[in-house]
């Protein structure tokens, strides 16, 4: 049978709040006053596993999978991923910028977890895709050499602090972090100088300058993330557009509502713009050799589904846009699938019954379910995560 999923909300400080909080609106819940609603986790990560109903009782999705990995995940997926659900699916709502961060590859994650399990809670890598539900503003990847040269010319405070005017993006980013570690007082002076100059400068300001001035009083002169803002690419995604972020690429989501899918990991290496634990040395350790601009993803039509192609082995993200009355016989497949409804209403039926789903609800289709059907009661959008064959 399909399993209705009951998912955990994460209340990180950068999440949206009040009447405009996206996640409570999606779930049809009242927003608690002052509470931040940042992420909805859909999966089996031990930090916040979803629950399912079995024999009238709620149990962890991880417990369900452990009871019969081959039936739930599929024999091939269970074998390839050590009887674990290989992906974590999320809804993310950012009202304020997230930290500037990277994620490790598998070998790096194993080393980080072994030496610091408190801050790196698992030994898995975390490639991820972010797909805009309405819009997303992000910093993603280091600027090209040409853009970096222009940036250093426009902001002599940054070039002077780094003590280099070259335009090799990775060397420049590394030099910024190294210099901040070695000379924190010089960083504070340079940040303050840039802030004072921008405050005095006549309008208009660039979007990144405005962001710098807004974040400066929040994080203070000593946060290297305030200079890192200028070395990363500013990206704007419209509805349906996405970004794939591989290991070692610095990035930060600034504002917007997205669905996000990643390998089943919560390993985040932060360098700035956060009150959380920062680990600049680890970030430099994992910085990818090619950390340049990231392409914007557009879906490949495979009607009735739209597929977002990435090199990830753990997940494939698709979107289904169904007109009212559409009825689809879902084909046989050999592995688990997870669905999230963001708009409309559907009936999910199978040989043993039928269940109704509304926006914000999600369900898991186990590999052992031979056939099932989805019927759209009104115009509907479903997101589907599966494991590539």
C-alpha cells in the first residue's frame, strides 16, 4: 500500500514567520507568533525522520524500511545503499540568508564525521538540487575570472585585505579565508571601511551592496562572509528553475521558497553569515577545483512528467502538472518513490483501497506495490523523487 508520511518542521532562525510563512500555509496550519518555519523534512534521516502509519500506529519511516528493505526500497536500491533510503526531500523557506557553506564528497564526509561527529553527524556526501516554487535568490559558485577582476577593481577594500589583485577565483577565495583566519583585526578594519564608503555613496546601490549593508550590523565587522558575498555569483531563479550544487561548491540561499532534494545527509560546512559553528579550515579542505558558476536547470519534458537531470546517483526529481480530471496509471517500477503535493487535490488508488491528498501532504510508494493510479480532482502539481536506475 502507499504510505502517508507525517513530516517534521525545522525552525531555523532564517525561516519565514507570521502570516506569510510559506510552510504553514502549504500545510494548512496556523503559524505560531514569532516562530520561524525554515524546512519541512521528508525522509528517513535520523535527525528528523518522517513517520508513517502501520497497523493503526505511527512508526518511523526508518523502522518501516528496516522491517523489509527489499519490499520498501526495492532489491537494487537496498543493496546499493546499505538498506537505507538514499535521499532526503525538503521544502525550504528562506526569509533571511542562509550561511555561506559547502558540502563534502563521500571521502571527505567520512573523515569529517570521524574527527568531529558533533558537527558532521553522518558519513555521507550531500549533493543537492534546489527548485524554485515561486522564486529563489541565491549565491552559487565562485565568479568567473573576468567578473572577479571587475569586482576587485570596484572594491579596493577587499583587494587590499586579500593582498592580491589577481583574478584566479579559487586562489582568491582561498586567500580571503586564509587572511581572515590570520588577521581578524585587519578584516574588521577592512569591512568597516567598505561599510562606511557604501553608506556615503550616492544611490543606487547594487543588490549585493544592499545585502552587505543589511547583514553588516547583524554579523559585525569580523565575519568573512561579508566579503565572500562579493566573490560569489548572484543567481535569480524563477518558478520551475533549479540549481544543482555538487560537493565543494560554496553557496548560500538568500530568499525564496523551494523544494530541495539531496543525498541523505545533514553535513554542512559553514564559513560565514551564521551564528552556528563555522569551520573555515574544513571548507578550504573540501573546496572543489572547479567551483565556478552553476548552470540554471530547466526541466526536460517527459509528459506528463518534467525531469530535472543531475549526475546524482541517489535521487532524481520530477514534477507532474495535472489538469483537473486527469487520470494516470502509474507504471511498474523496481524502486521506492516519494511524492509531495504542492497544489490541487488527488486521489491515490490501488487494488486495496484509495486515499485522498491535499497540498502539503506526501506519500511513499513502496517498490513492492505493483500498480496504482492517481486522479487529479483539480489542477494539481506533484513533485516526485525516485532513485535513478
